[in-house]
């Protein structure tokens, strides 16, 4: 099963809307998924977050990396619950003292700040945007389960057997 199919199947019961930023032109779009193009091409995931915020119908957005094949429903639910009980502009997952900016809840009302940040030449590193808004961290235990959920697959050797 392709990574995107597994991811969509996991997210569909959790969220009313799924937005894919940076989806390759010409590739088939999964059913019931919205795709958006970056408004700031070449600025990486932060530009994708901005485009998704602009398109979102929800007041908040759970952002994940498209190359994270082992997202955990349990971790996503727990992080979303934490956000709903104590909202902030950004709630970033963190384990072992390291933030995971692509396993994060963003308040869409910060869209204008993010767009201005990007248009003024702010760093394209997602984490560099955090200090400009109210950011909290959702600390998770440094376990193999958490690390697996945050794993990015960029090369065959990145694949961790189950």
C-alpha cells in the first residue's frame, strides 16, 4: 500500500478535511482530498503549511510530513485533545528535547502572520517561525513507538521494520 494511502486511511476518521500541499502535478489525487499549491514556491514545508492554512475550512490544522508513513492515531488524538484543552497558536510535538514541526497543530488565525513572515524573507525552516507566535510543546516519551511515528522515509535505509 502506498504511504499516502495508509496515511489518508488513518486520518480520514480523525479529520473532516484533508489537505495535501505540494502534491505533484499530474499525479492522481486520493478521493475526498483537497490539494493546494504553494503560494511561496521553493520555501519548503513552511510554504505548504501557509497554503493549507489559507485553504482550510477549520480553525485549526494538524500538519504532518507526507514522508511519515507510521503516524500514530493514538498520538494524534492525544495531541489534538491537549490542544483543545489548552489552545495556542502552535502545539508542536516534542520528544527527547527535539521539536517535530511536522507533527503539529496550527491555529489558522495565524495565517496572515505566516504569510507576512514568508513574504518578508523569513527563514523557510518551520521551527524558525515558532518564536513569532504563541508556541507550546507537547512532550512525548522518547520511546521506540514515538520515534517510529516521527520517522521520515527519504531513502530505503530509513525504513524501520515493524
